[in-house]
C-alpha cells in the first residue's frame, strides 16, 4: 500500500479558520461584514497571515473553488443559487459581460470563468473599498487578465455624483436613503453611461447584470442604445423600496419597459417584481422603437 503524503493547504486553512472562529466566540468578537470594529479587523488580519495571504477557500454553488479575502468569510457555500444557475446557462465562452455594482466580485469571478480566455468582464464599482477588495480577489484567483475593474459609477448622464459609501459592506449606492445608517461617508465619483462606455471602446456585451441598491432606472436610461440590441441579456436586481429616494416611481420604470418592448420576469419567486425586492430578467416582448 502506498502511503499518501504531501501538504494539503485546503485542510490547513479549514483548520485555521475553525480555530480562529472558536477564538472569536471565546473573545466575543462579533462577526461583522464591514469589519469596522478593531477586533474584527484584527481577526481578519490574523486570518490573512495564517492563510499565507491566499485567503479563505470557498466552493460556492458547487463551482470550482474561489479564494476570498478573510473579510468575506461570512459567505458560505451558497450564494444566490437560483440567479447564478440561470446566468450560467446563458453566459457563453467568448462573451463580454458587464457587472454593474460588482461589489466584492463573486459574480465577476464566475463570469470570468464561464466566458473563458476569449471573453472579458467589466466590473463596475465606484467604492474605493470595494475596488480594493475586488482587486485582492482577482489577484488571489489569477483573474487579473480576464476582469477589468471600472472605477466609475453608472447612470443616465456622464458626469459626477455622490456615492454613499458603507466601507466593505455591499450597501454602497448613489441613492441616499432617508434611514441610511450604514453609510459612513459620501464620496464624489465619476459617472458614465453604459452607452458611452461601450461606444468609446467598441464593446458589444452579451450580458449586463445590474445590482446597484436602487439606482436601476438611471442606469437603464443611460443604456438606450444597448437596450435596442436584442442579443443582450439583462439581469437587474430590483430595489423598489429605494426608488422614491432615487427620484423615480414604478410608473417611470414601466414607461421605460414599454419604450423598449420589454417586460420584467422574476428570477427569485417574486409575485410582483416591480413591487418586491429581488432579481429579474428583462425579457423582450416586441422590437423596440428605432
């Protein structure tokens, strides 16, 4: 019988994480997504050192393993499985994908693997902290050549806007909610339209995914030319509770859908996708007006 030898880094990292998790409970260190407490930051720092900077290994939605920054350790092995599965059936090798509101990059990394060496992903996120987290993930997973981080926000007009930032928590938005307790600061950021971004670079996306905490309609208004392209698949996470603070209504959204011959199809079981939070697919019902 041959004895199996060698170093299993995955087993080591799992063991280290288990020990540190027990220490966190013993020391009563809260598990914070944004890592604001000094104890939580110290915990992340120690975990990063002990994993030799490679990060926490996660096999999310039964995909190939990703290595994540320790501050994303709250993620388990399941992440929006219905939406992920739906997208995977539609992304093709060689596709260009635009991930608007990429946050810490889970979908961007999935897209990069699904599109392969001949595809490319543009990951939009104006939050400096999200950009740093995303860059770390690209480095840890050797995906720098397949994903371009775009530091601009996306909207209906080219220009600038205030981003209401919440650190590494994914609740960053151009929408200032009346009860916005998560935002720690407001940052002036550049804003681009998807139409102008693609036209300037000669980009023809196959998939556009939008998750921007209530800023859905301004982004779509800035993508009128792209919306006329019947070969583009649109997935939009709807945040109807934030629309009044963003300055638009359900009727405004319905008007844009009519203009472009589209309807909203729920992907996460919503009865009324324009009234309930959740992911949707914009389905073409007739050709848009030219």
